[in-house]
């Protein structure tokens, strides 16, 4: 059995914890969901996503289970008008053989921590991330943009196609899943520095959550850290994750067009 640690905390903000974490050890799947909607509705959305994922992982692949979670949220919103507008992000990781498959919607993230280096596996489905990819924002502007939490895809939103990545693994790799309550408080460099002194994953999630709370804990924060203890992926390595890093970002054209429209609106509104 793989070793892992997991922690979710409401942070310093008022209200219910709207994050949920889940895992299916038999299928070696872990995930983090970050609910949205206010007035406790975000908690309903993330818990519904969690329940749907755990109920379907035996019969669906990760993108299929995530799509079913989205449909469950939509169905509940249609039945209860008070819940309309709720939604959730999600990031899920599955270890199969010597690979890690990650699927996500929104801005919850996945990393691999390897030999003291934190390697990002996901790209946020966010307004500012797409602006950066279009060359309209610098790395510095990306970190401090006022619309930093505006996501372009989420469960409960219209047609939120999952992005999927498959990464080959090395013995001793740590897979880190987190909500934006961690990454809003700590940079990747700071996350790496927090993990580097640890001898095992047993306290890794606790340490990262504690660092986020010490920094301010302005949001709910959830972390899952899994240690891969199998053999290295067999094919030759080039750099950290090459050549077998397979990344499929669905809906890229539609997202780019939507962001271009939003960028035009914000620019003219501020002007």
C-alpha cells in the first residue's frame, strides 16, 4: 500500500469548510475538490462531487467520473433553486503501474515533488492563466492580478471538459494535490522548501496546511501527498518528465475565445 497524508482545514475565513478530499485506496485514486457558491453551497457542491467520484471510480475513468460529478451538481441545482450557482473545482490523481494520471477542472493543482524539486503537472483553468498563455500578462502580473481567482471551468459550470496529463514516475516521487487555499498563500518555491526537510509523507500535508495558515489562511486549504514506492518508469528519461508526458487540454480554443472576450471587457471597463 502506498503511503500518503491528507488534511483539510477551514482556514481563517468565516463559514463552513467548502473543500472536500477523497481517496479510493483499492484503485489508488486521490482527489481534492474546492466548492464555490457561498452560503454553504460550495460545501454541498464539493461533497456531492466527492460522493459521486467515490461511487463511480470502479466503473468510470477519471474524466468520466469527473463528468458525472458535474452532472450530479447540475441535477441538484435544477431540483433546488436555492443551490443554483454552486460549483466546485477538482483535481484527481490515479497511480497505475509506473505512471500517474491526473485529471482536473478549475484551479486546484497537482505537482510531483522529486529530488527536492517541485514540478507542476497542471495549468489552472483560470482567466489570468489563459491571459498569460496568450502573452498578455507577465509572470509577475500573473501572481498579483485582481481577477486571480476567476476560473474558466468548474463542475456545475457549462460543459467543463477535464484536462488530463499522464506522467511517468520514479521511485520516491511525491504526488501533491491541493486547493488554491495553499497556492494562494505559498509560492511553488515555498512549498518545495517546506517539503524538502521531511523524511516521509506522513506529516507532509499537515506541514503544508500549517504553513498556509501561518501565512494568513485566507481560504479553506486542502492537501493530499502520496508517495510512489514502485520501480522507475522503464523508458529513457529526458529532463524531469520527458519524453512520456502526455497532456491533453480540452476546450482550449473555446477557453481562449472566452478569455479574449473577458479581457476586452475588463480593459474597456477600466478604461
